[in-house]
C-alpha cells in the first residue's frame, strides 16, 4: 500500500524580534487531607513539592477550580473508602468539562487499594503510596505525557519525607517527623502494613530541622511518630526519645515542644522526667487507652494492661500536676462484653482525661480483627458509644471548670475559633493545649497569630475555655507574630510563567 501524504499544517508567523514570549498558563493545585497529624504533615510536603515544581495554590491564584486535586487519604476507619470515592465521584463531571485537569490519590488508602482506585474511578490520573510522596510531580507529568493513569506504590521508604520541600501554613507552629512506620501488631490497625516498619531519623537531623524552623520564627514544634517513645530502636538507644526532649530544651528561641503519639507499653520513667524537667516541653500528653478491659487489650495485642496504664497517668500527674491528658478509645471491638465495656468506663472515670477521641470499631480488611468471631452488633456499639461520650463530656466539662480563675499564656492562633467574629474574641492554645477563646480589652493592642496573650479564665465549657476578664490581660509580641504580619503585608507576587520543568522520573546527572 502506498504511503499517504498527510496535509501539512500552515506555518505560523514568527513573533517580531524582541517581542515577549507568550505566557504559559500557570497550573493551580489543591490538596485535600483526611486522617491523622502524619497526613497533615505529609500534605504540607505535597504542597511544597508542587510549588517547587511551579504550581500555585488555587485559592492564592484566584482560581475557581484547581487544575490538580490531590487527595491525601486515610485508611484507619471504614468510611474512609466511602469518603474518598464519594469525593472522586463529585469531581468526575468537573474533570469531564475541564480538559487537562488532573486528579491524584495518595496516602494510606492508596497504599492499600492500589490499582483498585483507577478501576473504580478511571478518571483518576495518579495513584501513589505512603513511601513515594516525593514522586508526585513526576507522576503528574508522566500521566500528562503518556495520556494514561500512573500507579506507583513502593513497598519501602524511598526517601525520608523530611528531606522534601514543605509548604507550612503556620508561621508559629510546625510538625517535625522523628520517625515513620510502626513495629507494633495491634489487631485492629492497618497502619503498619501501609506505613511499614519503624524508620528513625538521627537526632542531629531532627535538631537541625528544629533549629532551622526556629530561625524562621517558629515558636512551637510537635514531634511526630507512629510511636514516638520507641524512637531510637533503629540505632539501638531505647532512651533516645527522652534525650531528644531534653535536647529540644536547649534550642534557643523554641518556646513550646509537644509530641504525639506515644504507646503505653514503652512509655518510660525517663520520658516523664524529661517532660517535667525541660521547661519548654509542654504539660500535655496524648496517651491512647483503646480499651480498659484487660481481656480486650490482649485480643487487640496491646502489650499493657489497665493497671499499667493507670500507673502511667498517676506518675505523670505526680510529676506534672498541671498536665492535661487526652486519649483514644475504641468501642465495640470484636467480643467486647458489657463487662468489658464497663471496665473501659471505669478506667476513663479514674483517668480524668481532659478530652478523648472516641471511635466505634469498624473492621478493616487485612487486619486480624476483621476476621474475628463475635463482631458486636451495630446497635449495641452505638449505645455503648453514646454512654462513653456522655461520661467523657461530663469529665471534660468538670476539668475545664476547674481552670476558672487561672491566668494562662495563650499562643494566639489563626482560624481556631470559628465563632470569633461573632463573639469578638480571639483564640489560641494554653500550654496544656486546651483551646482558649479570649476577649481583648478596648484600646489594647490586638495580638497577632504567633503572639502570646496573658489571659484569665472565666468559664470552662466541655471543649474549650473562655477568658473574658481583661484585668490581667497582656500581650507579648513575638518573632512569630512579626513573620505572620510580614506575610500579610507582602504584596501578591505575580504567578510564574508556567510550571518549572519536571522530569518523567528517569535517572539523570546532577552537577
């Protein structure tokens, strides 16, 4: 068969000499985050990676609809799947009328479902896992270039996430990862199979990041890990976490240090001592209980019992009397009896938590608990859950009422108080991490996010404190407040002329 001669396109006129190159449209992005603080911090990295590749956040570019939507997913609870696929369904018609729009799915659910996501939602362009967050820009470019979905799920960590670019939303508070992954085998938890075994950063690297953040104006850091108090397992120092807390105490300009989450089985005296003896380690502790029944804890493979848990609470309160302690509790684990549930209520009542994250058990495919006999009926779980919430609400309210009359230094936050405009209050966090809504006296200098306000508590509500007595009101202006103000006063920078080049993930040489 003879070759066909195809019609050639008409030559386009060249621009006149010296004329500016035509502007390349800037691509905008939005990251939607589900799940824990680890995911929130990962989303900061995803934003940093995209901006490093030349993308602009959609709200800052004034775009009604982003060109790239990234879902950073969670797989801990049963409705995580429904939430993701519901969101993807809403975006399908949007993408159909917007050629060039891309959708990416990452995080724990992506690590679990892998190619299933593209099968159920074929309009998704990129699926990436928990171990290759840094691949997102290259995968987006590859999906555009190849005009087909890219699914890349690694089985082990590609690069420690803290080495990646980060776009932080707060000038005064920052997350710092000290480890990723988990070596525990809790029967209800899917996280170890999705995040992998524990990988620890060297203390020097952690402290270098903390120091760099402080130099940028940050006053508060939260040390993150799936199980922070086993930090050091990789380099053979079981006391490494307590040492790290003490070392943070020596970082000049660092005013507040927090951490989450520890595990009761490996929470040691040296960590309590480090908290009590290091002034900038805050008197707040999140200590997951999960259940107060020793029988259920055994079935969960939680290697502690209620007596040990209550012993930790007692030791912390003896060393740090003002500590506010929060927890996690699961209701309705397979085989949980009324007697087991009553044991949980008893431990909650004895612990006097300032707050609790309460969950109804939901089976996660791939976990041992999902196949256990004696799954508790939904109606029974719901009734027990409501009793637990009612008890904890009563305790939280009582504990917050006990704060009335105290004078607190509040780190002023941005966006913590949804009703602030109506109540004419500002909001922030006390040293023990309680949320405080406070009044500013007429004529006084209004504190900026990142400043520290001294306030007196006048009312305790179940989930927050109010401080309307302005007698002792004072404001300390801080470097973090200066940074926040400078960000507000900075003129909007013109958007870059299109994304910077992104490779397709092929190896290359670096000078």
